[in-house]
């Protein structure tokens, strides 16, 4: 299966919401957004309607909107990051790093590069890709997150702005992220111009291609008491496009896989029957994302685009979902003989008691061990002793999957040969 479809599916099982066409019924438990493909002109046209985000999926949406007013609008302006803003970046990354689409992305990059990627290392990848500022073309402080998720000004035009949730809020709910600091700014900052649909894109609610105007507030030039209209910049986006329904972590996961040089991921994606050219541009040193966005190409033949070659002996990958039960640590290389002494420690990070009857631990080769007879109260951890002839935690590096009774991956961790080198040392994930 296309890696991008895998990430999309994992995100829909996590915090993503289902994009649907007018007349289709949404699932309140799953969440949904109705996408109206309109080619006509009308400033008040709402192309994203009836957005439902269940409370269980709200966390990362709440975290990301706190960052929207942290940036100077003009690309040529310097950025002054406050300690509060740095904390908001950290809070967002902590909220997204263990989510299902991020687990899929991290696993893919680890497999494609032949390296184990710890949680801390993946955190560093996300920080470098999206939040580390860089200079380019005379602009002193650019970042992938600002460009893709927030939008920037270059003269009279909008640059970037490829996150559906930001567009949705700007189109009527913008003061949601102004924290009451900027009274007088309009809630509706989007003036729709027209849809730019070709090759049947209007049948695929997963993406839009449109033209619009953005009445963008320049937060960096406003002080309390000023007239807000004096810092509103009327900008135009002649052609803009974005995926619809993915969470912040879903979009970041797709973008990071596409942008990762070592992973050499496909440039095209097939998602729910639509085919996309995933455009990515990096900083001069290739460490940071400059921009990332999809260009709709048409219906996908057969619905898939080939990804990396998978050998026939490789076990099928179960879908990844969000779960409070996580792998906390593992003793991969016990002192003396390994067999019968390896352990995996599980923890319940949720608020409810969890019975693990029917759950499995699975190694990289697909060998399984049934957890069973384990019940975890909230905040409680337990160490599972792996008997002989169960799963094998190779000292050459490997992975451990925790699979729930429905066959979904609840958590995935990887470790390297270097981490497993010392006998008797427990690896903490």
C-alpha cells in the first residue's frame, strides 16, 4: 500500500476527520468536514462546512491553534520567539509525536534508511523539518511550519497556507486563535474567489484547489490601542491547494516522509482514489522544509502508487491506531543467555482500567506472543517476561509492536544495534 495512504488511514483512525461531499452523512464519533467544490465567484462562499471534531480528537487542534498568532506576517521580517512560544511548540510536538500517523511515518523512515529512530530522534526530525528557522533569498527567519500551516506575505500575495483547519477558522472563526489580544479583527478573513478544479477533483473531498483573498492581520505591527484596520493586509492567493480532513500530525507526517532525504519516499501519492504530486522544497542545506503541498493530478489507476519494494516474506503491517497502552521499555540484551530473560514493559497512560486479553507483542519477523492475563490501572506499568520460543528481540536492532485484540497496532517502537549493545541495560522508549 502507498505509504501516504497508510499515513492517511492511520490519521483517520487517530485525530483526522473524514472529508465528505454534500449529501453524504458524517460519523459523529469519527468527525467530518463537508467539502463544497464550487467554481463560481462569491466572497461569502464557504467551501468547508459542518465541521465536527469529537472531543476525543480535539487535543492537537487546540495545541496547533495556539501557534497561529506567533509569527510575523511578512517573510522579510525577523521573528522574535518568546519563551511562551517555544513552550507552545514543545507542547504541540509532545501531543503529536506518538500519534498513529507519526508512528507510521517514523516506522517508514526507519525501515527505508535502515536505522532505528528513537522517540527523541524523531522529535528532532520534526523540530528541524518544521520549526527551525533559516534564512533564504534575503528573508531572515523562515520556517516550514509558518509557511505551510499559517501562511506568509510576499508583497501582495499569500505564500504557503496549506492547512485546511487554518483556512476553516479564518473563514469565520478566526478570533478563536487571537486569544482576545487583538480586539476588532474580523472573524471572517477569507474572501473566496473561485474553485480551480480539473480532472474530476470535485469528486474527491480529500483536497481542494481554489483562489481566494486573505485579509491577514500583521500581529507583529500591532499594539493595544491601535486601529486593527491599520495592520490588516489584503493578500491574494491566485492558486492555492491543501488536503482536507487531516490533523496537524497527519499533514506533518506526510510532509516529513516526503521531505526526508534518506527515506527517498515516492513523489506521488494515491489517497482514497485520487492521485497527487506532493511538492516539497527545502532550505539550502536540505535540513528544513520550505514548503509542502499537494497538486491534484487526477484519479489514480487502481487507487495506488507503488512505494518501496516489500519482500514477500515480510509480514503484513496491521493498521496503527491511538491507544493509551504503550511500550515503555524493553530489556533486549539480558546478562547471560537471552532466551527466557528478555522483557517488555507496558504502561497505561489513560484514565480507565484496561484489560489486555487478546493483545499481542510482535517482533520484526512477525513472531507473536500473547500478553493475556494483564490488567492495567491508570498510570500503572507492568513488565512482561518473554518465554523461550516466543518473540525474539534481536541484539542487532529491531522493532516491537503492541497489537490489540482487533488486530490494530496500539504502539510501535524501534531500537538500534548500539542501544542493544550493553548486556543488562534496559532501553527506555
